[in-house]
C-alpha cells in the first residue's frame, strides 16, 4: 500500500542560532573607544603635569614668601640703624657746634691781643660784645696805629667787617698827640664743624 503524504514533506525544525559577532559595524565603536582611551590618557598626563607644576609653584611661592619676610626684617633693621646713625650724627653736630662756639670768645680775645701786641703805640680801653657785633674802644698816639690795628683785625678772619666809628684827638693833651677811637666789628660766622676756613 502506498501512502501519500498530503501534508507535504515533513518540516525540519528551525534551529535557534546564537547571534554572530562581526566587526563590520563595531569598527567605529572600537575606534571611538581607542580615541576615548587616548584622550583620557592624555588628560591624565596633563593633569599629572599640572599638579606637579602647582606643587613646584607652591613651593617656590612659600620660599619667596620666606625670603620676602627675611628681606623685610633686614630692611627694618637697616632703617632702624639709619635712624640711629642720623640721631648720633645730629648729636655729634650739636657737640661740635657747641665746641666751636666755646672757642669763639677765646679766639676773639687772642685776635685782639695779637693785634694790639703787633701795633705800636695803641692801647685798648674796653670792648663789648652784643651777639655778633663787637664794639672796641681804645687810644693811640697816631692815626696810622689805628689804621694798622683795623687792618690786623680784618686779616685775622675773626671779623667779617670792621668799621671805624669815631677817631678824635684828646684836647686835654696838648703836648702829646693822643687819639681816642671806637671800632665796630661784625664777627664772622664760625665755619661748620669739619669745614676748613678759607684763607
């Protein structure tokens, strides 16, 4: 007996296949992953380099801050020393000025004594000092002695100016020529301490 299968040939069962992995559509993804890894690596290296630079700059800043503090301390010490030096110099100047003024009367008297000793027939009867002005009174046997005395006073450089105020013959002394005179002199300003007077 012949059987005819009207239903057709028996169907084969479809096998379930595992999905195939191909690199056809994945190449861009792999390239993207490589690029992302490269960018991440570069960013990490840049970050590490910048962190190192930040640490170096921070250390340099701390060192410069310490140097600045040291220099400020040195500057303060220097300014204090300069102020002390100026104070000492001011004291020295005051002391030297006082010493110069102290010798002023001695110089005046020595100048008058020398001028009288080197002038024949002249005698001083008195002198007064008011500030820088000196009034000198005296007698002489002739007018030339008065002129010589005045010249010696000017050459001594103690006086800046010397003026003859009065010279008159004494009428009571008829047999001897006797002249009374008055001089006014302006004392020269004493030189500053350490300054050599001009000759």
